[in-house]
C-alpha cells in the first residue's frame, strides 16, 4: 500500500482530534513508513507497517497494521500498538512472537497495546533484532487472525522517527 494511503487509514489509531492535520509522510525504510503530525503544538511521530501475510478463520476484516508512536515528553515515550482490522474479543490478549520470544498485549476495541513502558521497550528491542513478527488476535466473533510482519527496515525507520521527533 502506498505511504499516504496507510497514513490516512491509521489516522484514527492515533486518536487525533477532528481538526488535526493529515500526517506528513517522512519516508520509507524497506517495509516500514515514517510519519509526523503536530497536535496541540507538539510534534508526534510514528512508524507503521502492514502484514506481509494474513491468515485466520475470519471472513472479512479491515486493514491491519502495527505502529510505533513517539509521544513528546521528558523523556519521550515510545508506544507499540496493533490495529487488526476488527474489534478484539473483550478481555482477550494478543500474542506477538519474534524469534521465539512472546509478548502479550492487552486489547480494547480495535486496538492492542503492551502493558507498560518497559514492555514497549522490550518489544521494540526485539523488533530491532528480528526478521519477522507474528501477531495473533481473536475477534468479537471468536475468529482469529495470524498476521506476519516483516521487520526489514524497522531499525532504520525507528531511528528516522526518533530523529524527526527529537526537537
């Protein structure tokens, strides 16, 4: 999918105000794209990717994606989130696997997040070292999805995101 289109699809994930600007595309790094926007006079950057492979027993769903968002602060906070393209089963967890390591994310509606800043950092570190990542979730209809994401370009995209939001 072209970078500007994925930016528009992911805008709701970032909980932007109705009047917020369209994210600015900052560049592609293999399988990851980097974006930025300004909200309440603060620059927020994020990187996103779509799965290379989608499996499961669902009949239809929207566009899945994984994001890493850098929010301003001192220090800045990096947050990993998953958008599966459907609503997750209430009180379910999402399993993310990278090179034999498993990470459990909590769900709410159409999104999943890690449970702490330390968990975000551990997942980001694993994403930097891995080649691919699988994400398994369960929908409100009790169907499952198993998406495989490429991590090629993740480290370069992460560095570009950090640099874009360093000031």
